[in-house]
């Protein structure tokens, strides 16, 4: 099985979806979560990992003088666990070029919008303000430029009249929980890879 590291910053509902998927014998997953790393202590996502018997580590970005030094510590922890695939799951840090380069093609993120629309940390606010009737979620390869990497999977989600950011966020999350395990499986099974010469996804279905 491919060893996966998951990076989190909070409640870890996407982590839970990845745990449930990879631990379900009926799914026959080719991925196994080897470690969960959080940049914040005490978050619910760490408890989710512990309940599933998955090793955890807290690496607080506040303990490091620079972004690069924090990222290097995370990189070392992942390499020590022989992690082959890294999933960002509600991890709220921009990763430095050296980290992205180290894991390029093996590093994926879920973003709560239909990229390339509504990049950044307030995607639902942007979607509501734009008045779109559909938003969604995207699992993509991580590149140095945030939310710009090649797309692996997307799900479209309706925006209902009167939606608040919170209500829309909850609806989109249920789709993220479907899309993220599917994307991880595509990568773990080498059904998709990143062509690092041009940054495009290559499909072998
Ligand atoms: N890093 C790169 N490329 C990507 N990180 C994420 C995706 C992604 C990535 O595609 N290179 C919000 C970041 C946006 C932000 O400005 N964060 C602050 C810290 C805020 C905090 O600690 O609460 C920062 O300085 O990084 C994952 C999603 C990033 C979300």
C-alpha cells in the first residue's frame, strides 16, 4: 500500500473521510494513512486520528522563525515515516517552494470551489457574492502557486437562494468527503500522475 501523510489545522472532517475510506476493507484501498500532522495543538482532527490508531504529531508553525524552517520540520517528519503521498485536509498554511518541489506530484489538496474560480481562503464568500448557482469542490495537485495545480477530481454543488457561508460550507463539505477519497485512490493506483515538465495531469484509466 502507498503510505499517506495527512496535514491538518482543525476539525479534520476530510481527514475522517480519508480514514473511513482507507480503513474500510470493502473499499480495497491502495492507500494507508501513516501519520497525521497538525500545525495546531488540541484540534479535533488529532483526536480523530488517535481514535483510528494513526500516529500523530503536532508541529506548531509558531515554534519556527521562518516558513521554510517549519516546512523543513514537516518534511522531515513525513520522510521519517516513509510517506509517499501527502494530503492537505483543512491545512491552512501556504507551503514554501522547497516543500512543494520535494513532494511535487505526490502532494494534493481539496479546495471548496470549482477551480479555477474562487481561489483563496474565503471561497464560499466569493461564490455567494458572485451569485453563481453552482459551486463545488476540487482536488488538485499542489504547486507553488496556491490553488493553481492540475485538477484531479471535481464535484458540482448547487448554491441555494438565501445560503449563508456556513450553510453552503456544510453542503460543499459533504461533497468534499466523496471527492477526496476518490482522488487519493486515483493517485495511489497511478491512474493519474503529474507531468512535472508542464504541470498537467496525465491519465491512465
Ligand atoms: N501551498 C501552496 N500551494 C497550494 N497550501 C494549501 C494549498 C496550497 C498551499 O496550492 N504553495 C491561508 C492559506 C490558504 C493563509 O494565508 N494562511 C496563512 C496562515 C494562517 C493561519 O495559520 O491560520 C499563511 O501564512 O500561510 C492549503 C490551503 C491554504 C489556504
